[in-house]
């Protein structure tokens, strides 16, 4: 993601892994459409995109506050979006602020990665859901940042990549990034998680987050909650990687996190082919909430929060500017 001659240049994440293509958006409306269509996605990446959106408004002479309102409304669950927009809105130079935010994000992810890697055993077989890698952030990744840090430290991790229906961020983007990094990765269907754990093939689950409530409840891609239940049943550690920008101390618990509903076509259609009969209702929430009681540890750039997560988060993130 970069600023290029008055426009924002984005990797088109919808087209991976078939091609690494870029799109340029020159107005706030175009950026809002790109965010809704998931050209750019992943909580920390949305934070940077939101900040760049305010920079676009400044460059095109649009009302910044009005632009901010439209940007924040595009995807309600990932708190980083509102956080990035708010930071750029409060800055005298929104572009400089967006660029600072992106730099900070990479640096935070490296620290988070190092902290999380130390929790993994040598040769860990990690299972992950959705995509929390470099492209979901400004770089390096959160959940994949942990795997990456372990790999860089010579600890030989490998990854079970859940494909992540319906948009397949796992098989399309996580597997693509891991392959490029030379980290062993195997794609499995979402339903394979339980039998792999039962067979003793999973040493840890590591996922990202879209919003963490003050009590430690975690909103992340739909399918994260059942994965946490399975992990608990099988005694597998369930680690959540989230920069402090994803922690929302203003949100007391998971039930107050807004869960985005996505279009039915994402479930009923695939590559132009119909997968469910025309007219059958589809329920397509993009996220679910994992209760704090199922989280073994929450890894941030400022340290690891362990249960009880509420007090631990208050200690780690009790800075007003870190909250969305
Ligand atoms: O709907 P998406 O693809 O934006 O959902 C993304 C996730 O659920 C990620 O796990 C989360 O944003 C963390 S990204 C570091």
C-alpha cells in the first residue's frame, strides 16, 4: 500500500494467488468501494488504508470529517480502521501521519512476532485461520509475524492453513505468503481442524484479530470461535496476535462488537458458479467472537497478556491514544 502521485496504490488481494496485481484509487469514494470489495483487507491494513483515505480527502479538497465518516462505515468490525482514520484526522498532515502509521505497524509487528515466537515449541505445527500476514498489515504480519519470527530464529515452524470459507483468505493469501517466505505450509479445508488436533498434529493455534474487547473477547474471521473450542477440547494452546491498535478498551465485551454482515453471493457463488440454489437465504456474518476464557494468551507488541485477560489488557493498553 503506497501513496503514488495523489492516489493510493493497493495490492488487489482479490486476485491472489493467480496474479499480483495493483489498483490505484484517486478518490475517497473509490477507496471506500475498494475496502468494501476487499481489495484491501485485514485489520491493520485497513487502519493504514483509512488514514490514506483522509490524506486523499485532503488532496482532493473534500471535507475530511465527512470522508472519515464514510471510510469508517465501510467495514464496522475491525477497530483499526476507525483508529487509523482518527489519527489521520487529528494530524496537521494526514499523509505524513498515514506513512508514520504504516512504519509503526511494521515495527510493532516485528516486536509482536518475536514475543509470540518464544511461546512456540521448536518445530511447532501451527494452525491458522484466515490471513493475518504481511498484506493484512503494512508489512510482516501479526499471526504470520509470529510464525515468521520463529522461522527467522531457526525454530522450523510449519503451518496448517485453513482455507477459510467463504472468501478463502487462507488458501489464497496465507498459503501464497508462506510459500514466498519458504515456510512449510499445507492447506486444509476448514472442517479438517478437529481431526488434525485429535491426531496430535497441531501444537498451537495462532490467529489474528479484528477487535479485542476490554475483557479479552476476540472478534476475528468467522470460524475462529469453533477453532478455539476445538483447541480447548484437545488441550492445544490458542494464541491471538493483535497489536494494541486492535484492542478497544471502549468496548466492554464481545457482545458489543459490531459484526459485519457480508453479501450472500460470497457464500452462494464461487468464480461465477452457483453453489446454492437461487432464492435460498444465506447468512453470512464476516466475523465471530471468541470468549476470552478460550484464549491461552494474547500477544501484543508491548507484551503477552495472559488470563485473566481483562486486567492484563488494562495494564498493557491503558493508554488513551491506543484505543479506537
Ligand atoms: O474480512 P477480512 O479478510 O478483513 O478479515 C480479516 C481477519 O479476520 C484477520 O484475521 C484480522 O483482520 C487480522 S489481520 C492481521
